[in-house]
């Protein structure tokens, strides 16, 4: 039963990291607040209204959002890797995040010009539409090119095109709010309210639960389509589910935090190494926890390292995520 | 009329993108029988198998399994009736061989695929049956192709099917495991009434194990019947369009193309002593004649395939004057005579052996 101990240890580690970074995110920031003050605020005995506002209205919702969105993003990456049987597939690299970003930017700019407030729901819907468009394009490409590396390259190109158009739209839109839009289009967890947190939690947790319920079919699909089908798996329906769920997850992240790079690739890989297995029933909760901890950690650095200047979240995730991708590619080359 | 068959196809036409590849396939198989598809590379054996396991839609016609149209069986039901061993490469990440075998229990486990005690027992038994228990805990990706193939067989068995479909299952196996692999299938077909459909390239094995053989040639199944019916009358050479070499349907042995020309060497042989010599001469490109062989001699098939001329007589008959005369003529025309057999081994009825040996010695050959 050594294996089970390893799984327990892995879950324990992830949970511990998650709690640690959650605490650090609440305590640290450009305004220094002592730990005892944080404790007082959290237990409702805070005396300084500025401090309690910073903690309860800014840091806490932001940290929760980073955790939940990070978990969703890692799961989305895991699903795409399963779908394409490729360890370096992910929502960012395949251009799905960028597609979502483009449609959201278009909707937001259009709304700004008419001075209409965009609700969170319509943001998610817009992001989902964009994600599905990109996904559709990637699927189309996957029929034409049979080489996985070519698929990734075409995904990256789609990403660039979408980003270029987004930049264009954002640059020429005229409004003071554009500063926000600009930050968002680079990827950031800032400015998330409690309302946002509630909404994104509903979407991400529902989708993640669905993913968890799919863990048995996913394990069959890992054996390849032919064997999967022989095990009684309805491949076509299953693939539709995978596409929808991974799109919902990455769309929701993009709607609230913009495009966040590399989490979708790096986290599933790290979690797999940590557990020493690829069994979906263990991987799915593991990826969620890992993604949450990873994003909290990266957001902490983004806020704190050059405070009060904030880095975009993608800058930090790329620094830690990109080496993992390079490592995976080198390892694969050596195996084959 | 088709009662009693576990699987049959009726007017099955298969192909890709609406273009028929093989038409009007009529196959049938009872419980516990083994059907083998043979035919040249690219003939469409895999395509037929893919239609039988419902991985492709037939262009027309039907496949019936256990008395029901394949199309009307649900995925879950089918997965309990039929399991597969395919040529498709499986690269599951971080899975031990045992875990790969255990995926065969998929149709029987619950919502989250957790194995019960009974499931584990069946996994263990399947691995013992195929003799892979020793590397149960090894990483599947790091095993050899032959080992992978045996793991996939254990996986298919642990799915507890009524029929197994295998696509070229023996390709990566060495001789020992080829025989072991097919013996397991034969055992299971006898003891559990398992039906087996497979494609094989090893004709000798196909002939020995199959209850039925189907020959895929061109756009149709050219012959379908028992091995005795199929492996007869030089049909195999025709099926594969062999223009060089030969295939002996009784022994299943292949010979390379005979060296043509006037015989330069006469091989005095019999009782299996000559075959190795014939093959050596073929390798060295020397045309030869041989004799005198009864047509039931061990050397006869190779001699017939490789020699420029064989002096032969009817089985169990006496050496006649004409044959001895013909052999002497051939010795006259050759520059060398090789005696493959020891004179002591030539029995009473092979009297001509000593005669020819002396005749050659007298000429200094």
C-alpha cells in the first residue's frame, strides 16, 4: 500500500501549499498590514476601516478568484491534453484563451461606446463563444494536419492573430476605462469583486464536478480511441463533452482574468510527476488543487515583487511554466 | 439457415469514404471456432476486422453477432461480448502492465471505475494465463513490443468476452510466444467456447490453428472454408501473387526461387539429408539435380522447389531401371556429385544409392 501513502502525501502537500499561499496572498501586498491586524480583520474585530477594506474587499476576493480560476485553468489544460493525446496542449498555447479574449474585448468595447454596463454573465458567454470559435478552428486544423507539433504551431498562430486584433481594438477604443481593459487583456486577477467570485465559483465548480464525473471515460480514452470504443465508450459524445467542458473552463478564466499562460500545461505535468500516476480519478482533484496553489503563488509574486507596480499574471506564470514545457519536450524527444 | 452461428456477415461491403474496398463478404463462425483472415499486405484484412468490431460503418450489408444486428447492440453490451487486440500503438502514461490489463474490466466497474475484489482476481488470473505476472508492475511503455502484445491479450481476456478479434497479433512475438499466444486462444476456444477472429501473416500457423480460413484477394473474399480446402492446389501462391520462390502447402515451408540452368551438381540424397544441401546450392547460385527420391521423402518438397531436375519415383515403389538410368545421365552431365547421405543409412530398398555412388566414384566425381 505504498502507492496510497504517496497519493495521500501528494494531496497533503498540495493542500498545504494552497493554504499557505492563500494566507500569504491575504497578508502581503503593497500596503503593509501586520499579521495580527489581518487576524483581527478576518475575525471581524478590525479597527482600521482602510485595512479591513483592503483585506476584505480587495485581497480576499482576489485570492479566492486566483485559486478557483487557477484550478479551472489547470483542469482545462488537462482535458485538452487528454483530448489531443499531447502533453503540451493547453488553452493558451492552442489559442483558445486568445479567442475568448478577442470576443470579450469586442463586446466590452462595443458596450463602452454605448455606455452600457456588461454583466458578468454576458462576459462569460462572450468568452465561451470566442473559446468555441478558436476551438473549432483548432479542431479543423487537427483534421488537416496529422502532426501534433503542427497543430500546436497553428494554435500559437491563432493566438497571435486574436491577440493582434484585440490589441488593435483596445488601442483605438477611446475611454478612460480602457486602462482596465488593457490590464485585463494582458492577464490579471485585479479588480475582482465578491459578486464575480460567487459567479465564477458557480461556473468553475459545476464544470469541475462534471469533469470529475467523467474520470472513468477519460481513463478509457487514455488507452486510445479504438480500445476506448471497444470498452463501450461513445467516442463522439465523449469528445463533445471534453471540448465543451475545457472551453467553459478556459472561457470563464479568460472572462475574469484575461489570458493566463502555461498554467494549463505546467500544472497537470507537475501533478502527474508528484503522484506518479496518470489515473484521472486522482489527477482531476490533484490538478485543481495544484492549479489553485500555482496561481496563488504566481499572483503573489506579480503583486509583491515590484510593488507597487503590478506584473501581469502571464508574465509570472510564463517564467515558471515555460521551463516545464521545454522539459516535457526534451523528455519526449529522448523517449522516442 | 444461419442459426447456430455466433457471428455472420451478410452481403457486407466495406470501404473508406463511400468507395468499396471489399464487396459482398459472407463469413460465418460458430461459438468456439477460430477464423483467420489471410491475404497479401494491403488486401483489407484490417478493414474487415474494423467493420466487425464496429469501428467502421459498413457501406452495405450487415454484421450479426449472437443473433442480433451489430448496429442494434449498445456500446456497453458489445463491450461485454467482444474484446480486441489491435495493431494500434497504445502509449498510456505512467501505467503499469497490471493497470493496462485492468482496463479490460471497464465494462464491469461502476461509475468511477473502482475495481472490486472479484475484478482484481480476474485481472490476476488473466495475467497468469498469459504468463506476464512477472512484469505486472513494470511501466507499460518500457516493455518490449512482444511483451506489450501479451499484455494486450491479457487485457482482452480479462474483459471476459464471448469473442476476441485480433489484428496481426503475432507480428512482434518470437517463436516461443507465437505458439504460446495461439495455444492460449485455442485453449480458450475449446474450454470457454470463445470465438476468435484474427488476421495472420504466418500461413503455417494459420493453417494449423484455424477452423475456418478466409482469403482476402482483390475486392472480394476469394475463398472461405476449412484450412484443408484453402491450402490446396497451389492456391496460396496464387493468392499472394507470388512470382518468385514457392510455398509448400503441406509443410508450410517457404523456399526461395530455384536457380535455373543446366545442372552442374548432382546431389545424391534422401530421408531429409539433402534439404540443407539444396538450400546451400541455391544460396551459392548453382543449378543442381537430385535423386533418387520417393515422392514421400522428406527431401522431396525442397528438391521440387529448388532443383533443376528431380529424379523421383512413386511413394513406396521399387527403384526402377528408368530412374537409375536417368540419374546416371544426369551424373554424366554434372561436374560434381555431392553425397548428402551416409551409405549405411540407405536401406534395403534404396539399392540404387550404392549403385549411383559407385558410378560417380568411377567417374572421379
